[in-house]
């Protein structure tokens, strides 16, 4: 990619005789990888040349330790039949007097615990071998013929051989981000890069030192050969950092073929209540809801659900952030209930400001990973979180920087590129699209529903034409002459008749004897002013305005005469009958309890919280 040279695709990659082999444009393939990572957070990348070049176990490739893949999260490159064994040390726990000017990292205690951790991991290997022996004994006792048991038995024999030969371990860390915050060091800063490298150099030296001690006590891993490892870059770094350690290793060997890793530690960090693995804190504050009593004067109701339960939003804090709040004199319980703008003022004072997964300098984060990787003989599982508006060029820069600084692999997650993944509660203000609509064409006939209401002392009817089960148009007029029959009818059809170049609307219904009766000219008894208002309402119905908003619009018409206002109220009552139960009105604050609890029930507004009803 960097040199612009073509790339030869091979499958299988290491096969002497391939099924597929062709030359392609490396730049084209790289751009495709970057685009897909930007679009869907897949694929992550493994820098395989770096993995193999740095791998200590690959010094024994001809003895069966050739790396062919990794565990699912990518932190341990593995040969066939070997195991992924993980242990994590909580770095936050080694910070004395955290979040104060006197904060310091206790390196002596850390060194002691690193040596204990390596001894523990070696003991776990012996337990694993005991369990493998138990499995093999069980297979031996099984009544099936040897030919049936052969595959399973062969598999476990190979696993046992790899466990005995290499005794691979995976000691790692968690809470790197919180360790830095507790020391007052911003994640991604040059100071953080230097300090993190110091911590992991210490971890590497002490675990390897204890592996040499265990080799002296218990014996080295059986295939240890110092000459094979002499030119390995990782072993050379150990020799430069501590000549005495290297000399002891030459004399006594080493108990384990490889020792170190950094896993994601997601579940582990939930238990320690810290940041996970090498990562910065994902977010300092989250919003959650709790159910509250709407009659509690101290409750701050921010949401009422569809069954009428009242809820209050509150902040949930990253646990070390709460510790920082207390040290700095804040009351976490009070901060928890602050408005977002007030909370942000406090967050800007904290050591996590500009150091979360969302706003850290992403390229600096990759540099930190590269500095740490120098002292991890396996690999590091890392995801670089970038905002939704991150460009493909940024994704490419992150991946290329990772390769340049010596990372062995990484993934990138652009917010919103995958569903079901953690997302930010920050809402981007996007302008609502303003679109035009075209009313569906009116068929010649529409089903209709008839309502009766009183306008002052006069009986009126409202005929509502329905299309696809929704109100499409409305006709209203006095129930006089032939229209008095409509007071006895509940449904029928509205027919659109073209006559002499003009449209006429007739009403047709079926009488009790089954005969169709048509009343021509619905507009005959309509006052012109009422007719124009009805045309206005029909227009917004045809263009799909939600019924609660249509009702709100009609209710808020400012009409001068009492007769028009009575007519308006009748139209509102008729339209409300079509609003489904449980629908919220456009303004749903109850006039009695002042909560957002109003919903439609059988055409009337009821409050789910206090029981108020406008129809009682």
C-alpha cells in the first residue's frame, strides 16, 4: 500500500499449491478494507508481518508453534491446539492518594503482584493439565470402539502436548484509563505515553523475571532454546532493559514460552468498576430512568409512559468519577440530579475531560497502544471509537498509524455504524425535513360515517368520508328538509358526481328494507362560511395531518359568532371519535395535576396520572 506495488493474493495463504492466486492492486484492496470498516466497523485488521516478526513462540515454529490465527478478540496469536489463558491486574488499585496532587503509582507493590500473578498463572496451567488427564481417562473408559474415540482422543493428546511444551500464559491489565485519571494524566498526552510504557515495561520485566525463577524451581518449558530466541525483537528489548535478567534466562531458561497480553476485560471491568483493558473511559455519565410517585413533591417527572407510570431521568456515573467528586467536595447525589449543562461544567474540571472514548485524540491513542505493544509479547485487543461524522480518511490514518508504530492489530468503531452497540446519548440537532405531500386521489365513492350534534338550538349533521379507514373529508349542515333523515342514519356513502363540468356530492344509504336511497346535493343546506371551513378541514385531512393535530387546529380556530364556535365544537367531537384509544394529544399536559398524562379514550381526553377527564 505504502510503496504502491501490486499484491499477490493466495489461498490457502501458506499452501505450496494454491487454489486461487492472482495479482491485484494493493491500494484498491486497502481502500475497500477502510471503507467497510468505516461503514460497518468490520473488518478489524491484524498486522500479520508484525505479529510474526515479534512473536516469541514463532522462534519454535518448526516444533509446532507457528502462529496461524488468534483467539476471537485478537489479543493472543496462537498456534494449533494451544490455549488462551488470561489474567488481568487492576492498575487503578496501585494509585496511592488518587485524584490529589500527592497521587503516585506504587511500583514496588505492582512488581510484587506481577510476580505473584505469574506464579498463579503457572499453577493454573498445572490445573489445566490435570483436567486434560481426567478427560483422556474418561475417553479411555468410554465403551465405544477405539476407531470411534480416535478423533477426540487425538485432539486432547495434541492439546496436552502444546500445554506441556510451551506453558503459554496471558497476564494483562485493566483500568489503564482510570489509572491515568487518578494520577492527573490526560489519556493520549505525551506524558501518558511515557508513563504507560514505563508501567508495561515494569510488568514485562517482572513477569519474565519470575518465569526465570520458576524455571529454576520447577524447570523451563521443555523446548526452550536461547539460541532460537536470540534475534527476536521482544527478547532483545528485554536484554537491553535488564542485562541481569537476560543472563539469568540464558543460565536457567524460562518457565513459559510467552507470558503477556492485554484483553478487552469487559466483564472483568464491570466487576472492578473501572475502565476496561487499555481503553479510556467510554463515557463518564449515562442517563437512566427510575419510576417515581407523581404525587411526590420532590419527584422531577421527565417522562410518562403509555400506561401512565411516571419516570424521572437521572445520571449514572462512572464509579471512579464519583470518587473524584467526593474528593473534590461535591455531593454525588446532588450532581446526579443536575441538568446536563450544569453537569458538563463539572466534567470539564475532571481528569477525564477530553479523555473519553468519544473525544480522546484518536491517533494519539494509537501511539499509546504502539508504545505499550513493545512490552507485550502477545498482542492487545483494542477498539478505537470515533464519532459518527468521522471520515474514511481518519479511519485510514488510524490503521496506517497502528502499523507504523508497531501495533499488531486493532478495530475501529464509528458511532452508529452498527446496530445493537453502545451509543452516545448526545443528540445531534438535525433540521426536520420540510416536505410537500400529495393527497391520494378521491375515488368516485367513499364510505361515510354520520354524526349528529346541536349548534345552538338547531340539529346539525356531520358526514365524514373515509378512505383506507381514516377521515378523508367532512361535510356539515343543518338537518332540515330531506336531510332530517340523516339524523336516523349512522353510515352510508358519499358519491362524487360530475355534472355540467362541476362536482356535486350526494349521500347514499341503505334503508331498513335494503333499498338504496340517494340524497343529492349535500351542499344545498350549507352556509357558505361553514362550507369554506369544512373545505379547509377536508384539505388537511386529505394531506395526512395526524388527527390529534387536526383536532388541535380546529379547536384553536378563532371564530367570531357563537354559532360558528358551537359548530366548531361539534366537528371536534366528531373527529375525536376516530382517534385510537391511548393516543396522546398534541399538547398533553393535564390541567389538574400538571403532568404529561393526557391520552384519548373513546374520543375524550383522560389523564392517566390523576384520573381527570374532560367528559365528566
